[in-house]
């Protein structure tokens, strides 16, 4: 999910669920964990909650994943 956020910039739960081919409730749970760890942040846009990586999340994703593995 972090790689998808790194590539997509900002995505909603439904888009991330489609990208990673998992149920929305599972994706939401993992995004909550990323937010709690300070690696992702969210904002509301109408009824959608949009997620993006924080600077810390971007740095960690870049350090862990080779550039070819980001979506």
C-alpha cells in the first residue's frame, strides 16, 4: 500500500483496495496503522477520505523499495 501511495500520490480506500486487490475493510485497517505510525496522513474530501504518505513515509518507502518496484 505504501508503494501504491508513493506512486499515486493521494488515493482513497476504494482506489487502494482495487490496486492491491484486497477488501476495503482490510485496506482501511492497514491505512489506519500507517497513519498511527506517522507514515501516512489523511484528509476528507466530501464523503471520501484521501490518504497520502507523509515525508517520513516517503523517505522510508524510498529507502526500502527499489525505484522499479514503485507502482
